[in-house]
């Protein structure tokens, strides 16, 4: 499966937000490869093996996985206002996805060097 196939299978009510999220990842994560791993889109730094960003359509929400602890720590104040697990930012309403925050997280991830992933 590829990401286009993944997106074609998500519910229409979430597809627009997920297409926008994918475009944002492709725009901001230059030097990363887009893959499917664990059944979801994952972004791996070229030459690397570990994903640093991932996202998925879950049953109850859109999830955005921020897998770098250094970036999560740097954004702790902004993330605190959101539904956040250890590494998963959850958006229950596709219309309320905070794309400004996601863009900033993606930019910080792209700027960060290798390592720092959990």
C-alpha cells in the first residue's frame, strides 16, 4: 500500500484534513522519505531507519505522531493545550486540526539532526 491508497480508504469526513496534513509533511520534511509502516504514513530521514513523524486515521480521531523527544520537549507548552499522549497528538474534530502547530512541529523536526527520536 502507498499513501495515496491509504488516503483513498479514509472516510470522506476526514480525507480533506489528512490530504492537507500529508501535503504539509511533504512540504516541510525535505530530505525525508514517505513510507507506510505499521499501517500508517511515516516520514523517515533519508538514509535513516526510524520514523520521526507519522499520522493516521484512527476510529475516533486523527493522530499525529511526534516521535522525537527533543522536539516534543521544546514544544511542551504549546502541546499542553491539546489532547496528547506520550507521542501522539489527537484531533477528534478534523475541522479543528491545528495546522499552524503541526507546521511548526514539522519544521523543528526537519531542522533537528539525526538522533533524538524515542
